[in-house]
C-alpha cells in the first residue's frame, strides 16, 4: 500500500510540473497572439485598398495583356504556396491546414503537376513525406513576420508566373477570425483577375465584425508614362502584400490555436491532479484502515 501511495504522489508531482509548463506556454502564446492580431488588423485596410486600386485600374484600362493578369486556357503546372507553423503544440492548426491543402491538390486532378513553396517546417515535412516537389522552404517567418521576410516568396511567384512556368498560383493559409476560430482556406493568387482578388479579400477575416462595403469607383486615372508601366510596378507589390497578409493571418491563427491548446492542456492537468489526489486519499485511508484492523487483530490474539 505504501508503494502505491508513493507512486501516486510521484504522478501528482509530475502532472503539476507539466501544468506549470503548459501554463507558461499559454501565457507566451497569448502575448504573441495579441501582437499578431494587432498586425493583422492594422494591415487589412491596406491590403483591401491595394486590391480595390487594381480593380479600379482594370475597370478603366485594358489589362488583359499583362503577364500577371493573363489567363491560360489549360493548366498543366500549379505553384502552391503553403503556410504552416514551424512548431507543433497548436491543436489542430497544422493538421486542418494540411487536410484542406491535400484535398485541393487532389481535386486538381492527376494531369496537373503541383510544385510547392513552403513557409513553415510542418508544411515542408508533410509535403516531403507525400512526395511533392518543394521548390523552396522558409522557416522562422511566422513566429514574428516582417514584410522583408516574404519578399523572396513574392519575387519567386511573380518571376515564375511571368515566364509561364506555371499557369496558376494558389496560396494555402489559415484565416484568423477570432481567438477561438481559425479557418483554413486555399485561394487563387494568380492570375490576378477581379474574381480571384475578391475571393482573397473575402477570405481575409471574412467573419470579422467590421463590414466592408464596395462602391463603384468614379475616379479617373491618368497614367504616366503608361498603364502598362504602372501595372508593372504595382502588381508585383500587390502580390507581395497579399502573401504578407496571408502570413500575418496564419501567424495570428497559430498563436491563438497554441494558446487555446495550452489552456485546454492546463485544464486537463488540473482535472487529472484532482482525480489523482482523490485516489491518493482513498489509498491512504485504506492503508490506515488496514493498519487499525491489524492492530485490533493482534490485540485480540494476545488477550485470547
């Protein structure tokens, strides 16, 4: 009986130490989440304004011949930009994103070749295990995203699509809705037509409390030196902005998911400690009862 109570005490101590770790991780994730959410909310208006600007320019000029706006009749190769986390312990954050991504890749069909640019180690590991071609892998980006960190990704996308290497570019990321809700989405990034940009904009915080109303622009644009030269400058910057916004959304979602996962783990550890304490008290009481019974039996034997 003494061995049993000692084992339970060691177990209680172990669970208490684990709860301290998960509680600390929850506080760290909560601090990072608040910073990430502030960044997401701060950049959303800029991303929406950039998309509106391109749509308005497209309404008053012929953009059908620009490489980033050109649609291909057949799609043979697709570039997938997959955004996940570098670390685990974030609940279903990575698994939900990967499940959505693989379902999208499967829906493209076996005739379409999919090559991947991975932002985050978890996505790169999953794609490597699935036998997918990985063109580039970036790590240590989603923990504290900076705009200059995504510039190589944006340049790669623009260059490869402009050369005709790929007929479509899609981005897979997790849209931040609230601390409790994150939505994995896979959206078309290129060709950058009005439909694709509207879908991307709808995906960015689509369930947020702030409503966005689109109005038909009556602004007249004057291009210097030409509309093509202006688009050559603005469209690559727009692609970089969209990728950066997707990384920010994913980062906020990751920290939120990790905070909630660690909170759930801490609560479960507390429940386990209560159950183990109850079991320990029962075992100790049983041991005391047994000792009293043995003493009484010994005394009765001596008096007999």
